[in-house]
C-alpha cells in the first residue's frame, strides 16, 4: 500500500512538472485546424506538417544553420571553459592559489544577473569585430560556464589524496605532467560532468545569442523565435511547438544518456571513511 502510494505521488509530481513539455509535444503534431478545436493533450489526427515547415529552408529561416551555430558555440564555450578550469582548479586545490579570494569571486560572478554585462560586452565586441560571430559567442559562453566547471573540478581534485602527486614527483614528473597524465585521468568523471553541464548551459543560452548575433551566428534558442509569426499575422502554435521540440532534443537526449555519469560524479566524495 505504501509503495503504491509512493508511486502515485511520484507519477502525479512527474506529470505536473512535465506538463508544459507534454503540451508542447502534443501541439507540435496538431494541424492548425485541429488546434482551433482541440487544445488538449490528445491528438486526434497526428501530422508532421509542422516539422516539415520547420525543416524547410528559406531566405529568412534556416534551422540547420541555427542548429550548427549552437553546436559550434556550445562545444567552443564548453571546451575552453574546462580547459581553463582544470589547471586553475589544480592550482587552487593543491597550491591554495586564490582559494580565499579568486575562487569565491569567480563563483559569485555566476550569481550576478547577466544583463548587467550587456552594454559593455556589446561595445567591446563591436570594437573587436566579434559581433555576429561564432567565436565571439563561444568566448562569452566560456565565461558563463567557467564558474561551475571550476567548482566541480576543485572539489574533485580536493578529494584526491596528495600522495598521488608526491609519488609522481618522486618519479621525476613535473607539475604539468602530473596534471595531464595523473590528475586529469583520475578526474575524468568530473571533467565529463563539467562538459555535459557546460554544453547544456551553452545550448540553452538566449540573452547573449539575442544581443550579439543577427544572422550568421544565430543560435537555435534565438532562431526558434523566428518561426513563431505567421504570414497573415498571429502565432503559428504548431510550428512554434515543433521548433521548440527540435531545439530541446540535443540537451534532453544528452542529459538522459549521461544521467548516471552526472549523478555518480556529483555524489562522489560525499561519504568518506
């Protein structure tokens, strides 16, 4: 009885939390005519016309370009963030460099509303010629991802016994070699987790994509909004839902596939002794 009650509560909570996703998914398979008479979750006559409209390339709309831009800037923003965070985390965890001042300062930057950086970043990118470029957006996403990656990697390296470093030093290895050949392989779960979280964060970034891109480097989060307006006015709810489903698939699939990796890394080191 208690088990059945628990599953009932779990099912209700899961349905409530995922209700917007279910509505969007159902709407994406409805025609405009059915949407006017059937706003519910049930789809009477499923259709793929909304997805066909999304994947039809025109002079104004190109979802393939938006997806490609998101992949490039997400990989760039994630890879650079982890590449910078790993040696910084090693210096903080082992050498106590910036542990009291630098680490809290970088982490607290993530708590600051990103809109505060809008005007200075736009002016700086305009001066550097980085507006509407994948490189420019990728550099911004590197900064966005850096605090979380640094926290994850610092905690992972702190959990490693210092004897590992001492043994490597006695064998004649330098600090750089220790970081690359010893620390990085042992911290691989934490590195993978940082990459996953960073990719999802970068993929879902909307503010800087809207502010710093116009046509060539538009990410899917911004490009999806271009599909909403109908030629005769109003919103094409079916097409809008379809493009949102397509844009959400990569991070959702990545999270589902790598769920065990993420949960295992986040709980590593929680119990000692």
